[in-house]
C-alpha cells in the first residue's frame, strides 16, 4: 500500500513510519523543517507543511491512504 504521512519525524510519526516500512508499505513523508531520524529510510520525502496546498497535493498524489500525525506547530518559531 502507498501511504502518505504528515509529522513523520515526530515521536509517534517516526515509530509509525518504521512499523509501516517493516510491513512492506511504500511511504511518502511530509517534512516541515527537519528530517531528524529519517535519514537513510527507504521513503520519499516531500518538503512543506500542511498549510501548503502544493506540498499536500504532491504528498497525497497516488496514495492509497493518508495518515495525519502532525502536531500543533502554530506556536513554533522559525
């Protein structure tokens, strides 16, 4: 299954990503600012955030499922 995930570099998203990869799924991951812990994983990375319509279209294009794991980033500083 082709699965798109937002928030893959967070604690929950990172663990979910590894479980889904181990189960044989193809993943496309939305990466906002950092890709901590995702280096070397066999997954496609898409740069952007959930408010970027173009990045979201790219993330979800051709996906069989979308798993939103993004935390609240409204109060984060750039």
